[in-house]
């Protein structure tokens, strides 16, 4: 994607939109940063929108949608995940032949490393965070982003070919997918969600499935065997696929006798007991399977994986181990205020 001397229309002035605008300006392009909220509303969100005011290469348009003249002739439109592609600016963009990208797709166009993409209705954030920690502790140049952490565009261009990003990606972002090509893709599960946006369950499932539409050959898709909707997606996969399961002995990873077993590519061995981890619950055993498979498939050392799993603490708003008293493990729900 060519940025220098080109104009981009950014719809949505949240964290990722602001970072995209700054990136475009730095690279010699022009960013029209738009939001229907007014400046004072945007300032109150705390993402630093005031830092875009008066910056060379950034034009701000707040309080209303951009009009046709603003959009006409633009190189591309970058769409916030919070904005559906049916809003008036997107309709105009299509009429004017302006291509629409999600901010994930925009950032990916500058990225040279590997992607582990995690999507699904539940479990994305824990899985994405744990995948990143497994790679980081395994010695890889690692980034964690997408719907969590630092916006992808902030490091996409500077990351090396040896880098890996653990990318939490939503159905909204996948709806605009063009070229995103993960090495590993995880679909944790699929239950009814965001149907006000997708209209039907079929549309929602199709959006999730776009995570693997560009995968082929030795790429690997990890699917939830215990969820019939997710399991059925294997029929549409054009690369390798494996399962994870809390109930059945599958090719991939499964839980048996309170041990997580890896069963992949002719190798079968126990990796850890969930009771030895700080992550609680069967759902986190499932998240752990996804993360371990992702790291193992990409060559992270098994001993490093085990060590990281024992030390890993839950992400915010999750139950966290505190201490053991009289043989009983004590846990507390932590939340940032």
C-alpha cells in the first residue's frame, strides 16, 4: 500500500484511528480523521485526539459524517470496527471506487512477520494474551494487539520478518478482510452475538470463517471440537486443521485425567495439569489448549511452554490465584478501578 502523497479517509477517531492518522502523516500521506462525535466528546474518551489537531498531514472532521467531496479521490478508507460498512461514508466510498479497509487490514499491509489470529465469541482476550506470552518467553520478537493492547499500526512496519503477532480479531474487522494470512488461526467458539450488526447467525459465522480464507498449505486452523458450529467449519478449511476438546481425544489437544494432552503431527505427550496453573476453570483449560497448540506449531520449545504456563497470571477482570491455606487454593476476582 502506498501512503506517501496519498489521501486516506479514517472513519472513527478512537485509539486505532488516531494511530493510523499519525502513521499516515509520518509516512508523507494525508489523513482525514473523521468522527460523528464532537471534539469535546472525543477528548473525554482519553485516547489523545487533541494530539492530532494542527498536525501536518492530518485533517480533522468531527461532529458529522464527511461528505462526498471529502471522500472522492481518496486512496482508501480505513474503517473503525465500531462502524458498520453500511453507514453513508462507506456507501459513498463504494460509489466513488474508494476501497475500504479495516484498521487491522491496513496495518497488515505493512507487516512482514507471522500472524497468530484469534477470533471467536468468548475466550479471545485470554487466549491472545497467553499466546503472546508463550512466544515472548520462547525468545521470539513478539507483539500482542488487534482488539487489545497497542494498535497494530504502531509497530507493523518496524517489525522484522522473524516477528510474530498474537492478534485478537473481531467479526467486524474480519468482515473487511482481504489479504490477512495467518500462520495459525484459532476460533475459540461461536455463539449468537452481534446479530444487530450481522443480522443473521449465518452472516456472523461467515464473518468468523474469513479468518482462514487466505490460509493454505502448512498453515494451521485450530477449531473447537466441542462446539458443533465451530467444528463444522473444518469442511471449509483449505489448509491443515486440528481440534481442541474438553471431552474427546482429538487430533490437536484435549483434556484427560486432569492433564492437557498435545496430540499433533505424530507427537503425543502431556503438557500441564490445569490445577498447576493460575488460570481457573474448564473454559481456561480450553483457552490454554489453543495457546499451547499455537506456540508448539510455530516451534516454541516445550519446556519454555510449560514454564510460561505455570507463571502466567490471568488478564484483568478474571479470577486470580492468591494463596494456598490449609491445602485450599484461595482466589479473588481482580478488577481495575
